[in-house]
C-alpha cells in the first residue's frame, strides 16, 4: 500500500530529463582530449555521484594529470553547451509534473549536478514555476549515495523525510533517498541501469514515469 505523501522530491538527470547520454558524451570528449578512453565499465562506477566526487574518482581511475577541480569545471562547461539542443524530457515527465501541480503536492529538485546545470536545465524545459526549490548536492557535505541532499531538501521544505516520496533513476541516488528515510520510486535509465540494479535498495521499481503516475493515481 503506497501512503499519501506530503512532498515529492525529484532527481533530475536521467529521471526527469534524458541527459545521461549527453553527460556521457561530454565525459567521453573530455577524457578523449587527454588521450584516454572512457569506457562503460568506468562510467558505471561514477553514475549518480556529485560532480566533484565524480571528478576525483575519474582522476584516480584514469590517472589523469589535471586537478579534479579543473575536470569538474570543464565537464560542467561541456555539458552546458549541449543543454538547449540535446537535453529533452523523459517520456511521462510532462504528465507527471502536470499531475503534481494539479494536486498541489509540494515538490523540489534534489540533484547531484551543480546549481548552474540544474537551473539551466529547468529553465530550458520551462519548469521554473514548478520547481521553485532546486537543491544541488554541492551545498551539503556529502553527495549521493549519502542522504545529505535529500535530508537538506526535506529540511528546507519543512517536511519529515518519512513523509516524502523521492523519484530516482540511479542506484546511487536511490540509496541516498532510502538512507534519508524516504520512500523511493526508481525508474531505471536504460543508458546505465536495469531493474536488477535496484535489488536490495527499493522494492518500488517502474518501467517509466507513466507507470509512476498510474501508481500515484492508485491505478
């Protein structure tokens, strides 16, 4: 039985927008510019991490000479160049957002991306009026899979984490939501995860945001 939620907190990349492939393109280009090969096996270790933690781990795995801060700044810039032309809503995002707005459910974004990327993405999609609260994991001590960004978002909203629904697409993000004490609905982004990746994380795994909407409506 799914309870009534006092707030719904959305991840962004891979969940609301089909951006993981765009991130992968930016990551691949950045590594290639240094003569490296960014494989799917390497990326699997990095999905869902805050960008500074991503950059630090990437630097260690690939023995890159650049400082992690340089990698982070470059990767952010490369991604921002693609947002307006290549980042699009995931199937069902518009319908789910319309339902949340119609029901008057408080909502927010809790993302591993930098604030500049969150704001640019939400602006491009025309969702500024919906997601007035947009929280980057950059403002908390630890990124996902630690629960910090979800706990901070619930705190700002004035809602008990146990009364929140978190929507995620990655195992690391889902671990963060569950660790925060929230119910987590996962919609695996097929560019990096499948249903089995969420075993022992959350029992609520859906094939699409359309399916999430049906569950919220009690169908």
